[in-house]
C-alpha cells in the first residue's frame, strides 16, 4: 500500500513538473531529483492514460486526459452558482451582456444587459480562445508556443502582428479586449479569474456593440471587472 501511494505521489509530481513548463526527461529529473529511470517509467505511464503528450519539437505537455479531468472538476466546483449573482450585478451596472467562461472554450453562464441588443453567444458555445475577448483572458498563462499556434491557426495573416502585440499587453496587464476580432461591431472587455495559487480557472467579460464600447470605456471597465473577479475568487476559496 505504501509503495502504491509513493508511485501515485511521484506521478503527481511529474504531472506538476510538466504543467510548470519542464519539457524534457532531464528537466523533470533535475527538478524532482528522482532517478531518470523512475521519471521515464512514470512519463510513459502518464502518456498511456493521455495525461501527457510528447510533442515533436516541443517536448512533454499536458494531454487530453488532464483536460477531461479539468472539465469534470469545473462541473463539480460551484463556480457558476458563486459567480452568477456577481454577473447579474455587473449586467445591471453596465447595461451590457456579461459572460462567464472556462478554458475548454465554453461559455458556462450569460446574463443579458439592459440595452435593446442581443448577443448571439449562448451557454455551451465553443469558440477558439484567440478569437474572443473572454478566450484571450483564459489563455494569458498558456506557453508562448501554444499562443503562437492558436494565432497562426485562427487569425488571418493581415491581423497576426496586431494580435501578437495586443497579447503582449494583455499578458502584462492581466486583461483582454475583443476589438471586433470575431464579429463586426462587437467588442468586449475580459479578465481572468484566478485561484489562490494564481492559476486561471475561468474568466468574465462585458460585451456590447462598438457604439457603446469606445476604447476609453473599455479601459474604464477593466478595474470593475478585476474587482468582480477577485470577489468570485475569494468566495470560491472561502467555500473550500
């Protein structure tokens, strides 16, 4: 039983090493101080369960098994129930549509604003992260190589440089904008929600048409959103 527990703990240590950016067998070995043979055996076991992947030219990264567990964890965590009252207050205050999203590309909650316009977004919608404001907020902590991959895959050639420059700013200041990147006339401001370890667990956004979202107002909304994000994060941690 003790041996099995130790093996499980070593597997978790290796997963966390990969999650923190260690991409090679030697990197993980040096970080954890485990024998190379043990690290190699653990990596192969995790690969078999799709918890990690060995990507050519990149190294070890988290795999689809971890994403699946993450989705289940998000469903089991009362994130939506905790956040919803804050989203309602924000929608009333701004008169604009407010969204809650998670990194798997899902909108998990939406509160319409008071204006006579309707956002086409729906709960359960999946969109590439790089194409939306809330998606950009969710990807701020992704490795640069993954950000580049998403940009190159989903952004048209004439917009790539602009998006790259904006992402640099967003990563530095911990917010993001949708400047009609996905739909003409639609803009939004988004910020990540982080747990006590600083990891992004979700994001919130305020969205409206460009008529109501000039750049000055978008910058003014950042502080309001960050305050709501902190409140949601604190409530989640206090519940735990």
